[in-house]
């Protein structure tokens, strides 16, 4: 009986040892498995986070590209360059057929030049604005070669001024003819009123008195021709 009891006790001790070893390995395995599972989950989360960040970056880049493209599409184009000259031609091939209205348009728009095509323009010019402007015909080496003539019977002048504040008028390669042919009548080809006037390569011709007349200011005349009547006071007194 004692032997049997000892044997049973030995078997029980062996079983207990076996259970103890089994119990120890069980939780350890579970812990390792859980740890491995946790590590695997972290890696997966890191991969997802990286993928999400990459996707967001790509979306932001696309959004930036679209925004840039939209800005480029909707941004205003560069302003058209402002014209430097108003053009005149009798045949209607230019902006205007008359010089007077062309000068007014140029001054109102601050355009510095009026370019005139060849022809005889039967009109008088009255400068209303103050803006500096250059009125020119085709280039010529002398007044005799000028192809633009402005002719009119104008007691106040073929070219005159209706302003005291003109900042300067340039006439170049243009001939002015006052068609009033009366020896005792005032008939200026050019009546200047203002500062900074320049007449270059022009002919001022008058059938009356005062081919060139100035109210006040300064005028420079270069490479030009002036022709007009002179007033004979003695003859005038004899006639009266």
C-alpha cells in the first residue's frame, strides 16, 4: 500500500510538473503571438499612414496644379499697347479724313502724333487741347517736296489756337496756304498762341497780311519758307 501510494504520488508529481510546464509555455506562446500580431498591426498602420500621406500629398499637388492652371486661365492678358499715332487720309483708308478732328482725337487720348497721307486738305485747323502733338506729312528734304497742303480762306489763320495753355505743336512736312488774296486783309497761314511751337520743313503762304502771326509764346521755324503781303501804310493813306 505504501508502495502504491508512493507510486501514485510520483505520478501526481510528474503530472503536476507537466501541467506546470504546459501552463508556462501556453501564456508565453500567447504573449509572443499577441506581440507578433501587435507588431504586424503597427506595420500595417504605418503602411496605411504612409499611403494616406502620399495620397494627400498627391491630391494637394493636383489641387495646386489646378489652382495654378485656373489662375493662368482666368488672369487678364497683358494690355494692348497704346497707339503712338492717329492717321489721316482723304480716301478713307485711315482713321480720319480730316486733320482738325484727328488732332482733337490725338490730344484727347494723349497720343503724340498725327500722321497725314498726301493730299490737299481744304480745312482750317483750330487747336483746342493743350496736349503736345506732332502733325507730319511724308518725309521730305525741303518744303518744295511736301505732299501735304492745308489750304483755306481763314481770317484767323489756317492753323490757329483756341486755348492759351497749349504745351506745344510741331508741324513737319506740311504746307499751309491761306487763300484770302487781299493785300490789306489779315490772313495768317499760322497764328501761334502758346509755347514750344516748332515749324520744320513747312511753307507758310498767304495772299493777305501776316503769313506768320503770334499772340504770345515762342516758335522755332527751321528749313521753311514764308510768303505774304506787306502792308504799305503810305499807299493805304493815299487811297483814303
